[in-house]
C-alpha cells in the first residue's frame, strides 16, 4: 500500500505533470530536519516561503501527507476569511488527499464520526466565530489527547498576528489560534506566505516569529518580480499619466488614455489567445484605488467605451480604435494574429455581448472566480484583489493605486499578474512612473530578503527598504522591539570595548593618509566583526553586519568605502566622534556603506584606561532603511 505522500504525488503527477519534483525537494528539505526529529513534546513555529502565486498550496499538501507518514494524525489548515478561497482549498484537499478525512468548517459530525481512523484535516477560515467553534469541537472530541497538532496557516502574515500588541492587549483571532495550540502538548505551526515581513519582525517571546524558514523557488515558466520590475523597465511595462486617477474620477464621459490603451491591449491579447486556442480565457485586472465609488465609476466608464466601440462596429470604424495597440503588441509578439482576424474576432465578441465586466471589492462581488476561466473578462476592484485570489490567464493589468506610506507586504500582494499561465509576450502592465519606481524598489527589497533566507537564521534577517516604504502594518509589530537603522546616519559606540587592537592594526596596515579607500562588503563585515560595545543598546556590531549582509543579498554593488585615522585624542562619552572634515568626506558617499575607523590614544585624562583602542563609525547607504526585531 503506498504511503500518504506517494499517493499524493501520484495524484499530482496526473493533474499537474512536472510539479512533483519541486514538492519532493521541499519535503526532502523539511521532513528530515523538522518532522522526523519532532519530539511531540514542544511547540515549534516555522515558515514556508514562496513567491506570489507560485504554487504554495501544492507544496503544503505534500508536507502534510509526508508528515502523516511520520506520525502526525491531526491537521488544521487555516485560510483567509474568504468564502471562495476556503471552498477552493477544501476542493483541492478532497481531490488530492484522498487518504485523509477532510472536513470543512461545517463538517462537525463528519469530524466526530471519523474516530481518527485516518489522518484528519480540518480546513477553517480565520474568522472569530469559526475558530471559537472549532476550538470547542477539537477540545470536546478528545482527539487532541496524546497527539501532536500540525497547523498550516496559509497567508500566515494576514489576520493571525496580534493587532493589539502595542496596546498590551490581544486580538480575538490571535487569541483563538493560541487557544487551539494550547489544546495539545505539542504542535508544529507552519506559516505559509510570500510576504513574511510582519512575521520576521515579531518578537521571539511571542511564539509567532518562525524558528526556521524554508524558501522554495518558483518553477519553470513563472513570471514574477524580476520579469515585471527590472531596471531598466521590462518590455511589458507601459507608463500612464501620473495623475490619471483624477481624470477617471471626473464625471465627464472620459475614459483616460492609459485605461483606454490597456483595455484595447486586453481585447487584442484575448483575441490572439482565443484564435490560437492556447487558452479558453483572457482576463484584465483594473486596480485603481481602495474606494468603492472609484470601482463603480471606472467599471461604468469601461462599459461606456465598449458601447462606443460597438457603435464603431456598425460604422465599420473599429479598426481605428485597435491599430495602435495591435502594432504595440506585435513588437513583443511577432506572431500576433493578423489585424483583420483580430479585428473581426473582437467585433463578434462585442456584437454578442461576450465581454464581461465584474466588480470585486469589500462590499461583495458579482463574480465567481470560476467565471474567469472562460471568455474575456474585466475585473475592477480594490483590496479583494490583493491576497490569495488567482486569476487565470491574466494578461493585462491597469494599476494606479497609491498610498502616502506604502506597505511593502500589502503592495507586493497586489501583484496578481505574477504566475505561470501567462504569455510573457502578450503581458502588459499599465501604471504611472512613481508606482513603477515603487515596485522596482519593492522587488529589490524582496530579492534582499530571499537572499538572506537561504543562508541566515531568521533572527539575523534585516528588511531593506527606502524610507518612504514601511515593511508592514504598524499594529502587528511591537514598537518596543523594532530596531530601525537609517541609511545616511552615522552610528558609533559611545562605550566601545577595547578588543582585537593588534589584529585590527594588522588588518589596516595598508591604509594610510587622508584619502578614502575602496573595499568590499565582505571587507566591511570582517572589520565590523572585531568591534563590540559595552552595551548592546548602545551599538551592536551584529546588527550592522546583518545590514551589510542584506545589502549583499540585494542587487547592490559589492562596494564600500573605508576611512582610517590614527593617533586621535578623543574624550570618552562625548556623544561625537568624527571630525568635521571626516564627516563631510563620509557624507559625500551616498550609495555605499562608509566605515570610518579611529585609532584613539585612550588617555586616562580623557576617560579611558590609558591604552589605545579602535572605534568604528558606520554609515549605511542613503535612502535605505533596515528593519529588524532586536529580541
């Protein structure tokens, strides 16, 4: 009889050929290290990190089936509080984990009747009412007694964390999740997300910061951040006016140029896909703002423009609408169907009213995502377009949502264009220059994060963003433990320890004079490793080393500057270190770290112990902030 994992892989190979090697790699990385060694007497939190829409659920089901082979019998799978996503996850589990008892949140009787004859998994929305009821169900079933609990928290950075941590209170969902963990003597809590910023900034004391992180790279054919947000801009990018949303909010019948061109690009892409039979659908996502009124107004304007096109069909003038975008798409898709065929197909779709428009936002939706698996569909919305919702064959995106202080995790979740089933040559992303700059910066920060995850302990990861971008929402991060190191600011220890003086002397013998010297990021790390402060709250070399490692993991150039000065006479604890000339010299470097090292005489009358010592001053690149949880 095949194992649970073998059975799951057999089903995966039938449904999605080519996916199983990635799943096996994740299982081979995590099962020996964290599941086979699990003591069933502890509570462990870990993180499975993937990319937006890169197949995380398939990976998780593989881990669940493999964990069942290693002795876990009871599983809880948490989804976001979204009916469609809950039902989608339930359907996928029922079809691919057929050696389990799978229960939805209304399957109380089925769960009780299972008697744990097979491994059981309950799939629940992160909803206060649902979690409270199932905490009671699990408790009364007695199934938790003597068993470890495996909890999978899909989108683990959303809703699960304590949103009242800075009020010294506990939010309801966080409280219920902790209550479920306390039903058992041991648990493995696996957070799953593509945006782990808030998780990595949790205090270790809360139990919500992961003790391990495993990153699985996307498979072949995935279009992600490096495809869309390269620098210089990718071929799929089309820039719109900076303030085009203001035009769209006008009461006049004015569609605005960027939205008009994006609509026409979508229609032409859809025509090619349908005519070539490479897909049964083509989708167009319009994400203008969080305002419900904007969604309704823009959906109406799109409808009005489609009506104008229909009039043009009757007058045999529709080609005037399409020609510009057809020629633009042909630049990246040389094999694009000829203009007449595309034109005739779109005429037919307009005449038969087959182009569907949907609004999807927090007040509800007139769309079932399965509707988007067929035909030409336009979806307009706000926050509901952000997390977990996958649109098949999404080829065109119009995005003009802005924020004064954008959050990295929220905006990255808006990248619904990421995924596998997209034609890269037909992709078009319309957005204003400021948003393109933002997403290029977010992609750089994401690359720095992923680069650290591969080789760093979670507690050593620094999140790297420009000052105007926050890593996550402030209400889930304890402000008392958040350490922010600001680029462009000079940091030095007021109370340096006298250590490694001879070793530092030897490391710096080649540097003399009043010049500034070029070195590498590794060179800066090796020097910083020799310095400590008497107080970690004063200055932490480990924190700055982690910042340099974050730069190494980012697309930053492997370059730093070094200033070395000897025979300095400086008083201890004066609150200043650098001379005006050296400060100005260091401040002249904007894009690289600058490490200034002073060899101080250490006179007794200056407050020292009479022996020389080296004191460091570190300045990180301007326009970069480094975030970490310091305990």
